[in-house]
């Protein structure tokens, strides 16, 4: 069969059919396979980054991996390979346009990875995921991950014609002479905010900005 742009031979066709079945269609759906696929995807991408970018720190690799395995990227992959046409949905989900929902598409991609892990084993699944993701892996630019979270968020908002974020310190706690700062990052124009704590105001702001970027990227 052809799936996610790859032609493969399936041993247990039922696994793939389950991977392509949304929970709205029935009990034998892809939720458990999605859980498994999420794990194998993270491992494959982690090893790829480790092998191909020896200059990167643990933090850099973590940030790159987060970009590659997030829901938005998985939905892009599904749309690129027209996976939506293969997903089985219940009547209600069909009416609500489920085939175009990023969450439905992203979950199906992970479920396919999980199904292949069970059907073909890790080595095959590793090669399959790398082949599927090659267009995205080829675009990795390590130079772009050196930016701190606040700078990255500011540039993202400017590129999209949005107002800059506002950071407010809402609490400072002092335990055993070690202060902890609680900070809110707000984007008033989008009516969104995130909260984070850190041992310094700067660290708390960076964490809040990181959370905000995660929030925006997953939409």
C-alpha cells in the first residue's frame, strides 16, 4: 500500500486500518497506536539530531526536536502526503470537517508510526519515518536555534504583524534565601498568556516565552 508517500508491504493490514480510524468511528480506533507512535517518533528524531549535528548541545537538540515532532509539523506532513483522504471518521466528525483538523491529521501520522513499529519492527519504522520526514529534516538550520526564547517570540510576532509581548512579575517568593519569580507573558492582541517560575526574573521570562511559542506553534 501507499501511505505517507511511501510504498510498503503490510503484514497485518488491520493495524494500519486501526491507525487510520479516528475515535469518532468506533472503539477500535487509533488512540493507543498514537501513543506508541509519539514515542518512536521522538526516538527517531532524537537519534537523527544526535548523529547529524554533533556540535549541538542537549538544549539545542531538545528545541529542534520539539519543532519537528509538534502537532503543527505532523499536520503539515499529513497534508503534504494527502493522508486525510485515508482517515476513517464518524458521521459527526465528517460534518464538522474533521478531515481538515490539524489534531486529527497529526494523531493519524503518529498512529501510523505506531502501527508500523508493531508490524515491521524498529529498524523499518526508523527508515520509514526518516523517509517521510526528509523534506523537513533537510530544512533544519542549526543557526536559527541559538536565539533565546524571548527573541524568538518577538521575531515571530513581528513577522506576523502582531504586537510585542508584555511580561509582568506577579509574585516573588523567598524560601531559604532563594527567591523564586513568577512571571506572566501576555499577548493582549491574541488574548493569550502563559505563566512560568524561575530562580531569576530573566529565567522566568524566558520560560514564559518558551511556553508562549509552544502555544502558538500548536495552533
